[in-house]
C-alpha cells in the first residue's frame, strides 16, 4: 500500500473495517462455527478485537486469536494447530478480500465435502509473458509466451479437509517447502484440488487504487447473506 494505509485489514471501506465484511458473511453461514483470526502483533489484535465487538459476528461464531509468523505459510500453520480435531473443513481466507459472497461459501462447502480441496479462482484474460530472470532490468527482453487458456488466478477462500491440510502444512514445515498459497501445500503433499470459478469480483486490497475499486464494487453489489 506504499504507506498510504496503516493496515489493510482495518482500512475503512464505506465506513467499516475491511475485514468485517468477510467475517460477517462467514458468520451468517450456519455450518461455520469458529473463526480463527491471525494477527501480526498485539497492537493489531487489539484493534481488530475492538472492530469485532461492534459486529453481530462475535455472537454467531467462536473466535480464536492466533499469533502470525514471518511468512504467510507460518501464519496459516499456526492457525491450523489451534483448530480442534473435530472440525471437519477449514476455510482459509485473506482479510484483505472483503467481497466474498455467501453463495460462494455455500458452493465451496458442498464441493469440499466431496473433493476434500477446493478454491475460488478466476480465468486469466490477459496475454501472459514470462521473463528470463527476476532482474529489475526490463530492457530488450526475450519474452516467453504462456498459454492463458490454461492459467487461473488463485483467490480465497481456499477450503480443505481439516486433517489433510493440517498434515500438508506440517509436512511443508518439516521438509522446508516454500509455498505461496494453500493449494500449493495441499497438492505437493499428494492431493488434488477442485477449482470453483468465482461468479463475482473478489479482489484483494494490494495497492492504493484497490480501495476505490472495492468501494465502487460495494456500492454496486447488493448485500447477499
């Protein structure tokens, strides 16, 4: 965010902290019994706790607080370790994606009960090129084509059988894997993943302009609980 906002999870969107949009939608789903909120430090936890106190979600789901780690995968692993063994499925969701809809959550629930692993994703529509190295020099490159018809942009929630994704993350730690999302751990541990094509825009707050875009979407999208 280039220092423009202090915390993406708490940036006000139409007057409400970003993370409350997704938390409230999850809390409306009858099968969702628990929300594990991973925070980077005590200061962030206190601020999020104050925001949660002002929403009905606190009365609908049990909330567990977990300390995050150095990497995203460490934070997810910490959260999975705090979830009771009796929980069947786990939704892993970015607080910076406030546009998740209840219809998608319900469809993901049906699929994960059959396939054990499923994620929201969107088709890539741009022409995709690959550069030869990570160098910052972008002059006179030999660009490689990639077949965009086979490429998908991963979103969240990513949803898994609890015991299977827990085992995948424990294996990732013991074997030193570097993974960028939860499907990477799940697949690398020997499982397959189903894709649910998202029917709604589900952007992640990443750069300052995303704030205006998401607020535009919030104005255009009816609340669907």
